[in-house]
C-alpha cells in the first residue's frame, strides 16, 4: 500500500461526512489524465503546484491595500494569502474537513490578482472588452497561463473553490471555508495595517463590533474562527450575531479605509499607468512576450494584453512604464 493510499484510507475513516475526500472522483477530476502519485493525494499535488508556480511568487510584490508601502510589516498579496491559508486550515481542522484541499484553494485564490490591488482590477474590468474579475483570472492562470500555456492541470474542486472564493457558494465545504477565511483575514489585517499607517486608531472601531468580536486582532480572529467551527456542519457560516458584527465591521472598513483618500491617494497614478500600458500593447502586440503573442493570435489582442498586465507585480509595471514612457538622459 502506498503512502497516498494510506492517506486516502485515513480521510475516509476520520474526516466528516461533509468533507471532500481524495476518493471523490467528481471533485478530483483533471482536464488531462495523470497517473496517481504514490506519496501525495490529488489535492496535495495541487497545493504543491500552486506553491511552486511563478504567479504565486509574484504575489510578494502585489498590493494588498496600501500601494508599495514603505516598511516591512505591511501586508502584500502574498502575506495575505498565507494568512488566509492558515485561518482556513484551522477552520477545516475544527470541522474535520479536508485540510489539503482547503490549503490548495487558499494558496491559489488570488493568483490572478492585478497589480495595484482592487484599483488595478477595476481599471482592467473597465477597459478590457472581456471584463476582469480577479477570481476568474485566478482560474485562468491555473488553467491556461502558467507553464507557458499548459496550465497546472488542477482538480475540479480546487478550481471551483478559487472561482467561488469572493461571492459564490462553492461545490465543496472546503471552498466555502476559504471564502470565510478570506474575509476574516483581510478585514483584520487591514485594520492592523491601517492603524500602523495612522489612518485608524484602535478607538475608531465600532463599539458594538468590538464588544462582540474583541478589541484586538487575535481576539477578533479567534471569535470569528470559533463561530464558524461551532456553527459548522452542513452550513459553513458564522452564528447570526457574529455575522452581523462581522458585516458591520466590514462596512466600517469600506467607509473609513478602502475608500479613504489617504489610503487611495496614489490610485489615480496607478490607473493612468495601467491605461497607458494597455493602450501601448494593444497598438504594439508584437512587443508582447511570445506566450502572450500566441494568445493574441489565437484569441484577440485584448485578451492577451489583459493577461499580460494582470500578471505583473506593482514594481514590474512601474519599471516597464518608466522604460516605455519616461525619457532617459543621454550619457
């Protein structure tokens, strides 16, 4: 018996009836058939493929909330992803769900996020005829763009969880855990970053939310995670009173931080940069890297340019803009 087979037997014996096991043929199916690994389950292989792909490494230089912040302790898209993965695994363990599937979805959920955070997403959604949603682009990354067009050939359950992590009900309980873990993570680490940036004071948080959820990041995350586990089973959600406090805190963050001019003061420049790069490459598709020229030939230039720009890190996009549009001094 292989190590993988032992793990699969363990899953069948000890995981919840609501869990998605590695025996589930529907959820473990891939577009291209592959022989089973003797050591890793299908979901463990997916997790490893995501962890080692180029798009995952680029997350370290993509904006979470604050554009290119000075300081080592502000979150990036990568640190956000790692925090989501850890919160999601804790919830899955408490509910006896499949931690490997949960972790794979969490690690891959933001692979398609554009540079400059949701500002970049909004601009691409406006100017690209195909539209742009980061969760759908994340699926496109793992299906098509990684490995020079071959994709990662992930299982259905992982791709479905990635596609549904923002605002839809996933096909698996693990996917729905990641959807909650994402919002638990970003609200609470964005509060911490906003206090560090001087945009918020700890005393600004709504008193009713603090009373229910807690006064510190640790207390709030613990309360939210515990509520999902205690309320869990067929429905993956917070208890009603915790849900209200969570939603009120989220609304507060949108009003005071996510739309705050101080936090968004550089976004008009980021928007200008993305528009300029997009227009340039639409007119000069031959200057795209070969893998994106192929997309332009097989689909259309807009699809290729959107794919190229959305994959850029903030720093790469700024450097490219500087190289293309800022005059160089003669030496």
